[in-house]
C-alpha cells in the first residue's frame, strides 16, 4: 500500500509540475524585452492597448485602419475606435472575465485543436484606461497587415459569427485563421502583433500584463 501511495504522490507531483513550469517559464520570457525598430522614423500616430482582465486588445482609431481591414466589418458611422483581439472560439465567447472560466473550457482551449475568432469592439470615444502608444508609418502599416491576416475571409468577405457578442450593437466576433494552444493564446497573439510591427514587446507572453507593461507609465 505504501508503494502505491508513493507512486500516486509522484504522479500528482508531476501533474502539478507542468503548470508550475509553464508559469515560471512564461514569467521569465514576459520580462525579456524585444526592442522596437523605428530606424529614426517619426512617430506620428497614436494607437492604444487595453485589457478586460483576460484578453488584451489592440485599438486603432478608424482613421488609421487600412481600407482592406475595415472592409466587411459591421460598424456605425459614429464609431471611431476599433479594438481587435484574437482567441479560441469557446473560450472567447464564454469567458469575458476570469469569473466565467471553467476547467473544461481552459483545457479544451489549451490542448485541443479548435476554431478561433477575431473579436472587434467598437467605441465612439476614447476611454481613460487605454494606454496610448506612439507609432511610425511603417509600424502602423505592419500592424494593420498583421490584424487583417488573422481574419478568415471567404471570397474576400469577413465571416461574422451571428448572435455572438458581449454587448449588443458594440462588438462582433469574426471567423479567424490559426489554432489556439497553450503556447499561442489571445495575449501571445497581441504580443506578436507588436513584435511583428517592430514595436517593443515581450519575447513571449500568455499574460495581458505582458502585452501592456512596456507602455504603462
């Protein structure tokens, strides 16, 4: 019986070691910066970063959104800011806050191949909690291209998920490309957006604060 008990404890230890190791490595990589590349170009534009406590978003003023990215989106003419995020379908729709998270949702998102979505939230005015980020023309161009590439388009049409929303008439979910895994989360997508746009970012991070921390005052 003691032998079985020791084996059981070892198994439990190994199981617990996995998330502990994941968090430990994640924190290390989160605090390793990737330097931005401006090549002396002037930062003439302002974009924003935000989080709802779970999912980080990249916010572009409508006037800075490239036409191919804006095309096919649902919006009202008075809405001036668009917040973009990417994530696993079930996790994204059913987990707007940590209080909504369940073990089955987290496990499925982290380890099982599943569909992904782009989440777009629209605002008529700027929010005080947003973090302002100055960018160059080239950084803005690359950021637009990165976000556009996340949309799954059918015959150049963005595919909205009917009935899926956090707040009616203010946000929509669209079919996206790519698979969500424990190493590619909503926040790693946002962090990669910054890196691919030659902006300062974490080497890798699954945390929302890892995306925002480089731009907080």
